[in-house]
C-alpha cells in the first residue's frame, strides 16, 4: 500500500478511538457494518510509518479480518509489516480467535511470501471488474433459461447453489451463511437506513431447477454491485443472460458497476470485458488457522 492508504488507515483508527455512546447505540441496534476496527501502529522518527487493522467478522466472532497492512515506502523491507502482523495474530489469539483472513494483490509476491512464511494458506483468487457509469445498455439476448426475480422463499436453493459453486464464499471477509440469502429484520433496517437495496434474480431450467442467480446491490458508496453464482454443470451458459438482465435492470446510471469472480474462470472474465467491464485487481484470499 502507498502513503495515502497508510495515512487513511491511521486516521480511521484514531476516529474510532474517539467514538463513545454513538458506537454503543449502533452496536445495540445490531448495525454491525459499523463495527470499528482495532489495530496497531508502528511509530518511528516521531511519526506513524506502519499500520494494521483487525476486527471479528459479523458472522463468526472467532474469525477475524486483517486489513490495511501498510508501511511507508522508505521504511519497507525492515520487518515492520511482519512485526505488525505477528502482533495482530497474537491479539486475535488472546481473544480466542480461531481463524484470521486477509487478502493480498496477486502481483505483490513480497507480501504473499510474508504471509506464507507466517502460516497463511491460499484459499482462493478473485478478479475484480468495474463498468463505468453511463455505459451502453446491452440488448436483451434470447436464452433457454427463464430469468426471473427470485421468490424470497427460494433462499435455500440459492444458498445451496452458492455452497456448490462458491464454497470459498462470495466475499473475502464473509464465510457463506444463510443470512446472506435471507435478510432478517435487523439487516433490512440497516439497509433501509443506509439507502441500500438488494434485488435477486435466478435462472431456471424447463424442469424448474435453479442453476444460476444474480444479486444486484444498489445504494453502495462505491456504486452498484453484482454477484453472479452459476451451477458448475451450466457454466458458460447461464452467465450471459443473467448479466444482461442485471445490466438492463440497472440501466445507464452515472456511477460504476462492480463485480468479482474466481480468477480461474477466464471465459467469464472475457464475457465481462465484452460487456464493457475492465479488470482492476486480482486478489488472493488467505487464511491462518490459530491454535485452539
């Protein structure tokens, strides 16, 4: 990470340290997206030159996230990142953590080597794409699948599909859980307060089997987000009609659309490029199993 990322991480930790009763109210109402991070800083020559942040996941308090491991360029290769990461793992261990998760750029072999040395295992690699706002809306393509809105009662089929095709999870910081497919009252309240909405579409065969799903998230700070899940037996068939339906549903909005998918799926990556997406990053997901 660069200098600005390090400064931003430091500012965030200082801001969270000043939160008082407001934070307790947010946690009381279960709005766990606002859960503050904790972490360490490395101070040298009278300034902060390295940072790391951590927090438990919202689904499992025994699984922790490590993020924003940042060291100023002129202080790198001196063991600061390793010391910060080791201190964080000890902190998680002292709080009875079982796993630590992080992600690292595929083109950062130095960081990958460090995390491997510390005992992190590679679990998945995901490619990130974005589509600029005001892009052209694709025409509706014929499909042998019925592309329709998902009935809320079909969440189990959607969850089972994800467990089959994306066992590593849909995001690096969240393990697969039923709550990602069936929103409870607190989640709906949180989404309402945030101006966030979720729409779910599915692809169904003529025998009424759900073989693909598309989640459309709008109202996010970074823009809209698509999450595509496809049954392994129907890959390279279901993705295009679902994606086109999602892009047409969103229309020509002024903000970007984001999507990520397993990096080894080269066909899907090419199809995304055909529809105006640009690959921005490829990230490795890594996991550390702590002694229990």
